[in-house]
C-alpha cells in the first residue's frame, strides 16, 4: 500500500499528545473524551477554545493548520485527520 494517495497517519504518541492538548484546553480529564465525543455539544467548547486548540496543536506539533479547518475540528477523530493532513511548519 502506497503512502502517496493516503494522508499520513498519526502514531499513538501523537494521538496521545493531541488528546492531552485538547483535554487541557477544554479543562476536562483525557478519559472524559472519546474520539467521537463532540467538543462543542459534549464538552461545552466555544469558538475561542477551538482557536486555542488549533494554536496549541500548531505550536506543539510544528504543523500549520488553516483556520478554515476549524469547522471540521469537532472531535478528536476529526482533529487527528486535520493534523495528519497539515503541512509541517
């Protein structure tokens, strides 16, 4: 299987880092969040927190994420996909 036609996948360490960043910003325990629980509906995130999550991901993971991706970033699963597609900063 070729890596050319599929987005880069994240390893468990990267996923754990993302989970920790998101849970810290949302002020919840990492275990309280599933990969599909919705930040806004399930964890009361607002748009400012979403921007904070995006900025923290860029800083920590050294990637560039377009703010146009924010509407996609509704849960961990979606954040993993956005980060996997993001170009290195």
